[in-house]
C-alpha cells in the first residue's frame, strides 16, 4: 500500500506541475481559468488520497471547503471573463 500511495502522490504532483505550466503559459484567460479549476481538483484528490492512506476522516470538512471554493472561484472567474469578452465586442 505504501508504493501505491507514493506513486499516486507523485503522479498528482506531476499533474499539478503541468497544470501550473498551463496556468503561466496559457494563451487565453479561459485556459488559465481551466488550469485553476484542474488545480483545485488535484488538490482535493491529493487530500482525499492522504486522508484514506492515514485513516483520518477529519479531512472530510477540508475536502468540502476546498471543493466549494474551487467551484465558486472557477464559476466566478469564467463569468468575469465572459463579461469582459462581451464588452469588447
């Protein structure tokens, strides 16, 4: 089980780094918004894997808070970017 935990965390870390690259290099604001949304999902996944491995059910509240903040943040950013695009045209 230790190997599975380590491999999972390494893969989540690699995905987080690639998503960070997309966040920095993204050609449009929608790419950056999607990168932030994917980062939130990866963070929730990492916390869930850590919680299951260590047997800590106390992280459930943290999972809910991070997932709600990720959802509200991405919806708000997409709405703001959409409003800016409508003003330009």
